[in-house]
C-alpha cells in the first residue's frame, strides 16, 4: 500500500470516528421494570408502573344508569369526573368486582380508571425474569407477558390494550347519529 492509500484509509477512519460523536448518545436499555401487583378475585396480576398515571384507594364511584356492565360509574379525581371500569368484567370474570376499593388511573387521551379489589405491592423485577405469554386461562387478550412471583405465575396486564378495548366498548355503546 502506498502512502497516499494509507492517507485515504486514515481519513476515512477519522471521518467514521468523528461521526460517532455527532450522533446523540443512546441510553442504556433498562435492566429492570417497576411493577404494581394487584389482586383480582384471588388472582394476582401485575401492571407496569410506566403505563399508569396514579393509584388511589377508597374513592366513591357514582353509578351511571343504563351503562355497559363493565362501566362502574364516575369518580371525582383531581377535580375532574373520571369513568371507572371494572377490571374483573373486562378480563372476563363473572359478575362485577366485590368491593373494588382500589383504582389505577390509566394514561392516554381522556381520563379513565380501572377498579380492582386488592393491592399487593410494588416490585422491581429484572427484565430477564419477564417472559412472553400468559400464566392464566382463559387469556383475555390483555396479557403478553408473565413472571414468576411468590412461587406462582403472575400475568402482566397491558394497559394500552385495555384502553383499546374500553375505546371499542365506548364507541359501540354510543347512539348512532342519522
């Protein structure tokens, strides 16, 4: 190789090296995920903390006459009326929740909340402990991942998928305009 060929190769390597500093730094992928574990009809489910806007207990829910069975009613939260959906009904459990004392506020668009019976705690899990698939039958379609927690399988509910279902239910129950 001649001196000029080395010079061209060195220039190309320098330009490639300099380009790496022009790119924005890439964040390290998270090694863990924060989860809330809830109880519903004796079963445990997990919710990703990054998908929720808040967790509340003991809010009064005012029923709406003629509402779809999954819609428990409205609750006043942070100065606004929020529709509260029965998580047990959305997941396919028979009958409405018994004493759904907890609410999780969902993210995205209009305010919405899910009611459930019990809160088991906050957990930080390694991503390597989360697996694809569900640990409950029948699968409601809201579960894409699960993990082993406390000696048993715990399914992780996807709040974006639940919001899509709520949106479909809301749109189908609206009176049609002529």
